[in-house]
C-alpha cells in the first residue's frame, strides 16, 4: 500500500511538472521570457506559486528548462533535414530554409530562443545548443568536403560561422519591434534566399545559386 | 561658496564613478562578469559597497555600463579599419583580422563581451552593439557593391550574417575552457584565415583568397 501511494504520488508530481512546463512554453511563445512570471504561470497551471518552487529552483531554472525543450525540438527538426540522404549543398539550403520557416511560424518563441535578453541560466543553455547546431553543420561539412560538394576550410570555424550567421540574420526580422512593419511571408522568402546564398558561397559550395524549395 | 562646494562635489562624484568603472573593467578583463562582485569591486575602488549603489542602480546596470564602454572601443577600432580608404575586400579582411587579434590579446574580456552568460541588462547591450557592428558592415557592403568588389545580395541580411559569423567563430576558441589547450597565436592565425575566407566568399568577393596581413 505504501509503495502504491508513493508511486501514485510520483506520477502525479510528474504530471504537474509536465503541465507547468507546457504552460510555461505557451507563455514564452505568446510573450517571450518576459511573460514568464511565476504568478501568472501558477494561475495558468492551476497550482499555488509555492508549488512551482517545489518543482523548479526558481525562474531562471524554469526558463532554462523551457529553453532546452523548445531548442531540442529545433535541433531535431534541423537534424532531420541535414541528415537526409542527398546532395550536401541541397541539404544545407533545405535545412536553413526549414529553420527559418519554423522560426517564422513561431516568431515570438524563435526570438525568445535566439535573442531575447534573459537570465544567465538561459544564456548557458544558448551556448550549449549553439554547440549542438554546430555539430550538425560540422558533420554536413565533412560529408560535403569528402564528396567535393564543399570546400569549407577549417570545419570547426565554418560550422560555428554558419550557426552565428543563421541566428544573427533572423534576429532583426524576428524582433517584436520589427514584426509590425510588413508582410512576414515576403520577408521570410527574401531573408531565406539571402541567407542560403550567403552560407552556400561561404562554404565554397559548387552550386552557390541553388534554387530553394519554398 | 555654495556653488563652488557643489561643483567640487560633482567633480569628486565623477572621479569616483570613473574609478569604479575602471576597476570594474579590470575585474571583467581578469575573470569575466562572474568576477564582477559588488563587494570585491568596492574593495578595489576603495569605496563602501553602499557608495557603489549611489552610482549604479545595481550589478546589472553596472555590468551593462562596463559592457558598453568596452564594446564601444571595439566598434571604434573596427570602424577605423573598415572605413579606411582602399579595396573593400581588403578592408573587410583587415577588419576581421584586427577584431580577432584584439579579442586574442584580451581573451577573457572578449569572451565576456561576446558570450559569457550574464544579466539581461548586458544582453540588451549585446543586441545594441551587434546592430552597431552590423551598420559598419552594411556600409562596407554598399561600397563594395557599388565598386563591384562584392555581390552581397540583400545587404541587411549579409551584414547581420557577418556579425553573427565573426562572433560565433570566436566563442569556442576564446572560451576559458579551451584556452588551456594550445598555443593562442597559432590558433589565432588559423581561425582568422578561416573566418576571412568564409566571409569574403559569403559576400561574393571578387578576391576570396586574399592574403591577410599578419
């Protein structure tokens, strides 16, 4: 009986934790990390504010976990495209296009992940995930160098450059301050084309003017 | 008499503020923003901790001001190279080489400015200064497009990509975790060459294999 009670309690704890994280992600997707207040989150999740602190050390730790979960999804989505069989240059173009399109479809969340000023705990996760993106690009660059599709020079540098270029190119267009200005779709196509051209040329792709699938 | 006393008091306040900022910059240059503790800083500057709070709202505001001052120097150093008369591709290569060399000569400070996880107030300044770097590159890209030296595509995107690529390429090599591994000078030359090649190719430079002055 005691065991059952404990197991039940653990299940319930896990369920509450998962609900808190879901609600937290929704808050960040709607209004960035600035909207992730402990009181508002407690209301959304239907728990007492004190209960939040039983599951997470504080706002920074919670924000870091929301960041990790959301970023992990992006890394996996990018990996799927970059690791699919095919011409490395086409894969790189398709990966960049997918990453940008996903960012555009959740602009507020994407801005929060890439650039929003946040607690240092989230900055730590940003560095970690930039390494994860870098490892994906490095693997593709290795493959492209072997096949002659790319002439990337020092791969660690080129992979880091790709990560930085892609992130930084999206900061301005995704910024909430800019969002009100114009049509997101037109801007997405323009930014994606410019970004793909920049990156393919940069790594010495044989086909730098590759057409990008919409 | 009252006026003189007030003027003297203001001068003294300015002098104390300047001394605090100098000491703060030295702390960050030695140990990153993590070393910028209010108590340690008060000791360095020879003032009471309470006096720090009379000059700065808090640790975040102080860190943001240290960041701005140090970054402003970097922006000016880069501007000097990029805006010098000459071939735009050579200017871009020289600007990148100068930026990297300056970072290498103050590695701990450069890492703190570019990547160290910090208070949100510093992240805000990071976004501002990335815009300032972007504006410098945009002006050079315009000039290079006009002269036929570059074929950069959408200039706002390419300028942002350069900022991101350069910053991200330096994060790994400057990281305190990596620093112990090898000879900084050898790595600087390798990283600089790879970075310049990446960037010149990316903006469609006529001379992507430009030799870089050491």
